[in-house]
């Protein structure tokens, strides 16, 4: 087992000074070597790589990889070490700060704008997700702690776990806000006899999900959740949302909880599954916001609770972050296997972007900087 060097460089080099020795010492504090021979070591291909990372922080780290400026066989292991050593606290990131500052002014977007959803699911192709996800097209974290050995088994275990928490019974009416391709709706209808309505912002997801749901009492609609059921006449026994707030701007979480409350019976249950951070400013934040999430900083548990409490009593919080590390690795394995076909319609820069996203995110979850929270709530306790 490698020994981590705990000594950090005392001061960042000033303008005109060579950044190599300072950055090498910073990486050494996380047990990462420049041009070393271990899978998590950084291999430098471009002479300006280090100065770019120092100047731009997570944006420079991710975008320089996309541009082919550095290589690393095990980005997940590298990111785990970087996050645990909190290297982002030692990098000056003016561009990242500017990006985050601008994001604060663009969070409140007009109703109906496609920017309220994540870029990945609605800009990247259906072909990509069909290759990467399991056969049920589950786009959330799987559950690996019940003996699952395949991605499909782990996704079924997660859906079964949710159904147990919700105590689903035949004839119940279920609303899925941000249903994706309708995988959970189909599972609940098939195994528990519920009737389901799903909301998505993607016509392509609606068409594909509805096709997969034939013969089941499932209806998928293209709708902005903020405009759904505004008169409160439709009431459901259960409301679920599995990943929507991963991709919605935080200011819309208030509208989400209001929609869930007016759509839920007084004795009903809301189950929310969402990604979040332990703290603001983690290593990947600016890169994720620009390339994957859009203008959507991941919330903390405290921020989620603050928005939920006017409408709900929080009954249970289950952290599934460690499961998502393994889920991301499974998606990466399937993505790599499908790349010979995907490369016919995607370029090399996209390949590096998506590989970096899956592996760096995996490392962030493994370091326990990023979480998946599954929260059960009721209107009155």
C-alpha cells in the first residue's frame, strides 16, 4: 500500500515562476505522481497542462483531459485521492469562480425552458444511454448490497427496495416526476399492480418509454412539473422522483416540493432520490455544471431539507452514495464496450468527456464527497 505524503506546498508560485515543482508537491500530498507508472498517476502530454489546471481548477482539469493534454488509466482512483486530499482548496480558480458567480444569476429560468433539465439526458443521444444503461433504461443509482452481480440485478434490487419503502398495493395511483424512460413505473405496475403517470421534458423519452410500457397501466406525459396539476385536482397515493433534482436548478426544488404536495393525498408518501454534495465547492463542481448539469449546483442535505419542510415531514434519509460508485463503473464498462459502434456518430472529444465524467464522478462518490440521498416524506407525519 502506498504511503501518502502529507506535506503540502507552502505557497502557490507567482506569475512567471515554474509551476511544475509546486504542482508535483501538491499531487504528492495525494499520493499522485507526475508521469509515474501507477494507474492513478498523471501522464502529461502538453507543456501547459499544469499551468492550465492551476489557473482554471476543475474546469482546467476536465477540459485539458478532453483536449488530450494528459492521460490517466484509472481516473476514478486519481479523483478519489484528489478529493480526499482536498486539492481543490489549494488551486486558484478564477475562471471557475466566475462560472459559479454567473450561474447564480441564471438559475431562475422561464417556465418551459429546456435548460431546467440536465444536458446529458437531453442533448446526448438515446443511442448512448441505450448502450450504457441496463435493459430497463434505469438512469439512477442501482443497489448492490443485496447480492447483485450484474447491473440489471442491482437496478431491480433498487426498485424492489423502493416498492417496499412505499408499501405499494394493487390499485394505488403513482406519480413519477422526472420518470425518464419509465423504468420504475413499469416495475411498479408489473410487480405491484399500481397505475402510474410519469412526467418527462423529453419527447424522445416519452415515445420510447410509452412504447416499452404497452399493455401496462402506465401513461408518460411531456410536461414541465411546475405546470402540472396546478389546480390540485389530481391526487396520488404515492409520488416518486428518482434523480430529477440532480438536473434541475436548486431554485426549482421549491416548485418541485409544491407540485409534489398538491399532487399527493393527505396520507400519501413522497420518495425523493437525488444527488448532492457534503459541502459547496468540491473538486468537480464547475466542470459538472458546464458540461453535464447545466446551471445547477448540486444541493446539500440542509438545502434540500430547507425547501422540503414547508410542505413535508422528513421521515427517513438513506444514503446510497457508495452504491453509485459501483453503478458508474458498470456504466463505464458498458460505454467502453459500446464505443466501437458509438464512435460512428460521436467524436473523440466526446469519448474523453464521457469517460472523464463517469470515472471522475465514481471517484468523487468513493471519496464520499458526493452523495445519493433517498428521502421519504409525508404531508403530516
